[in-house]
């Protein structure tokens, strides 16, 4: 029963489409009709709503943080990881959007930062590095989350936490790659939009 509660509550926390709600409330626009039609912060930014993009990023990130911390505090560390996974699934496949959603980068980052702050910090640093080097947000996201598996192995391979941590990072990395499959095709064709700093 506790696991079922964790799954359902975390999924519903993750399923709240903040990007869609914020743009609709403050601009009267359905963000799903603009740009890449994605509900995430990157598309909100590309639509020209810089302030709303910041809040979308923050709220999407906090979804992951809250889901992990709530269930870590109530139960055990392992339940926090499970909560994080379902918060991400909620964001990517929201029940309010007919099981569609965002790409889960911010929410995934929130879960990692809450579950393991060191790995989270390294993921952020890696994203910043690749974003500045290549100017592609999607490529930076893919490489940073794939890198979390390397960090988890190098830093925790001899710890009791390793199996659940590496399972968690692999799960997230796979989801990020899957949700960015169109971006990967555009990167190969050199048609992906670059970040403007």
C-alpha cells in the first residue's frame, strides 16, 4: 500500500503542466501551439516569455525535489528514488495532457539533486559545460544525464547505495534519450536550434 501511495502521489505531483498553465494564465496562449509545441521551459523561452520560462524551469525542477524528499522523509531512501522516477513519468506522460508532456529534463534534474546532491551538482556542471561548448540544450541534456551513470559508478561503486543509484540514473538517462529522439535526428541533420546566450 505504501508503494502504491508513493507511485500515485509522485505521479500526480509530476503531472502538473506548469509551463502550459503559466503561459495560458499570464499570456492567454497555449504553449503547445508554439515552437516545438513542448510544455517545458526551453519552448517557453523560445516563445519569448523569459520570466515565465524561469518559473517553468523552477516549478518543474521542484516537482522532482518535492516528490523525492517527501517520501525519503516519510519512509526510506529507496522510496525517494521510486518517487523521483514516477514524478518524471508524470511530467513526461501527464494524465491531464492525454499522457503527453515534456521531456523531463528539469524534473529529472530535481529528482537527482534531491536524491543525491553530489550527482545532481555534477549533472548541472556537465550540462553547463556542454551547453557552452556546443550551444545545443538538447545535446547538453543528453550528455549530462548519460554522464550521471559514470559519476555514480566512479563515486559509489563500493557503496550499499550503488545498485539503486545506478538503476535510478540509467532509468533517467534512458528516458531523456527517448524523449529527445526527434532532437537527436535534428542534431544529426544539423537542423537543431542553438542556444543564444
